[in-house]
C-alpha cells in the first residue's frame, strides 16, 4: 500500500526514481524496493520522500490505522 503512494507522489511530482532517490540520499534500488513493496521505509524516510514530492503525510489512529497523504493543494491520494 505505501509503495503505491510513494510511486504516485513521485509521478505527480514528475520525478524519476533516480532524481527522487538522490534528493532523499537513498539508493535507487532502495526507492524501487519501497515502490514495489519489497521494502518498507521508516516514517522519517517516508516523510522526506513526501516532502521532496510536495506532499505532507498525516497518520491518525482512530481505532484503525488511517494514513492520509495530501499534496500542497490539499488533494488526497
């Protein structure tokens, strides 16, 4: 699930995996692993990825986990 959000944010930001990975100081392989669901980023890394793509992340636990990702125009993914 997180991987789809990461890939969608990156595509909306019009960045390649290489560009985003370099901006986040992670390897392209690591970013690819996040996008495919093979690896899971820490919240800190996920937040950095979102920031570099112009998004903000909010995690709310209301009895069940809920992840909200919004871009700067406040459009939910």
